[in-house]
């Protein structure tokens, strides 16, 4: 029997923090109580005194680059970085090579993850202008949802046929997650800057090319279509103040048909950071202004935004150093997302309870993930221990993403992930990843 006893923990769960012990047996949380005695002589005791114990974070949007782009990252390397960051489950996107737009190609990714993933996993089925038949074959029990790119990004999966889009929205009851940027607006903006600078456009103009207007046009259209068709819509990586008026906090999360996500980088960086960070903070949608960042924080805290995710999207430094039009958008984030939010807690921006709500509980609720995202008896023991006062510096030697860099490089975080459990197995302890690829396929409590 695999048995652990976490003692003296500041357990963070469902809006409260309470001191207690957690007993883990095999894959599951066996008992939560104020004081628990070891049940066997081989029980491993971990004293968490002074540290927070949180459910493992669930990242609802990552790009781990396998298959086809494995020079950037693999399911193995990036899931390894994720557990070091306290992320125990991830939902990966379909714009790999080949794109996951048939059931066969989708299952190929699950097969790879079953052999190589340190964290629990699910993969989105990708939508295109001509694969509705394949979309409708998607199993709601063991696939997270359908992903549609309404603006082009890494890959070639743009869905720009409005009739097709409405047909997809009308035909599936599965959750549809969308990347919202208006392609026509972006193209017009890009041509304007290319006329002046050619291909070597200064990165500081990225947020004006992939503008707030481009985001709003696309997200408002998707939301209007979801309301028209009754589709279950989840809008990824919101980045603008203007879009915040599209979302509501007037009803409980469980009753929302339209939910919203923000990414760590849009809560952390602004356009003022382009001068120092350059293409390392080039994302789609773009990091925008301080006003936009402030509005995102406000919407996150008043529950118009439901989830904090990473959009982890590694590229090599060589790729990032190319001229603007050739430099890809995206960056590694899974190893540092949870501690970045704890840094925001130290800055007085967010409570620890709210971090757990947005990074653990709400992804589980939105996707209806079975027995994960909470510290509850009978749930899988996906757990992270966070010492909020154990500073460390991000440097190349401790970056685990395959690409070998981070937009946080050089930053001193106050908080540190000291232990991570996945399915009851201790997979990360004090800076060291144990070679235990124990990730399981996520299952979903759906009756579609």
C-alpha cells in the first residue's frame, strides 16, 4: 500500500483555510481530520507546518507540442515542468502536427501521454471548416471538449466560415473552447506596420496589431452565437478591458453557459514590458496595456472571469529571435504559474482561497472533471504543498521546460512548490522530480 500522512497543513479548500492532517492511501485521499495517527508502520509522514496544502492545479490550456513539434517540447518534458509547478492535470490543445482533427489523430496523443505523462491529461478535439462529422464522434466521457481557433495562431486551424461555425455550435452539446481574435482586423493592422517596417516590426507594436478591437469583435461574435444556439462556450485567454462587459457574475458558475479564462501572463505583464522582454512576451492574444491588466484583475476577483490558466506554449530561443513576422507567439509558463499567483497574493492582489478557486476548483467544475480539483475524502490525491516564504530565483539551471527559458528568468519568487502528489504518488519533492510517470486520462461527469 502507498500511504502518506501530511501533517500540520494549512489546507486550502472550498473557500476556507483550516489546519489539519491528510491521509493518502494508494491513489486517493482517505481521510481529512484535525489530527490523524499513522495507520501502518510504513506510512510516510510529511510535516507541512507553515505551508499551504492545495489541490493540484488544473491547467485548462496548454500546448505541449507533441506530436510534430517536439524540438520545442514533448508531453514528457512539459508535464514534468508542470508537476514541478504544482499543476497535476492539463488539457492540451489540438494544433500539433498533424492537427488533432480526427478521432484517430486525437487518440494518438492519448496513447503517447499514457506512456510518458507525469501529470493527468486530456486533449481537445480540434475543429476546422470541414470536419464536423469527426467532431460529432467525440466522446464526452473522456475528451475535455472541442477547440476552435477563431483567430490564427501556431498551426493552421482557423475556422473562418460563419456557416460552419454556427453548425458546430448548433450540433454539439460538448464544451466549445475558443481562441478569439478577428483575422481581418489583424491582417489590416499588420499590413499597416509592414509598410513602415517590413518584416522587422518592433515587438512593442504587437498589441496594436493583434489589437483590443480584434479581440472584442471575435469574442462578442462567439458569445452572440453561443446565446443564439445554446452552445456551451468557454472563452480562452481574455486580454482586454473591453471584453469584460461581455461576461456576467450574476449567476453561479454551475449555471453559466458562457465561461471565461485569463492567463497568468496577461495578469502579470503589460505593453511596457516589451522593451525589456521583447519577443519573449509575444503571445496571441497580445499582452496589452496597464488599463487592460487592471480590468482583467477586477473581473477575475468579481467572478466575471472564472479560470486562471497558462496557455503554456514553448518555442526555442532561436525561433523567438527571428524578425517579428517570423517569430512565433507563446512561451513556457506551467512551472511558474502557481508561484506567480502566490506572488500576486504577497502583493495584496488576491487571496490564497481565490487562487485555489480559479486554478483548481473552477476548471474541475467547468469541465466536470471526475474526482479532481478539490481536497475531499474519496477524491484522487492530486496535491501540491506550497511554502509561501521560501524564496528562490528563476534561472536557466532550474527551468524544466525543454525550450530552456522562461519570461520569469531572473525573478525572485517568495513562494515555492515543495511537494507534488499525482494520484497519490509523490512525484516532486524539494526541487527534484521523481521518475514516476503516473498521469492518468481525465474522465468527465457528463450525461450527454
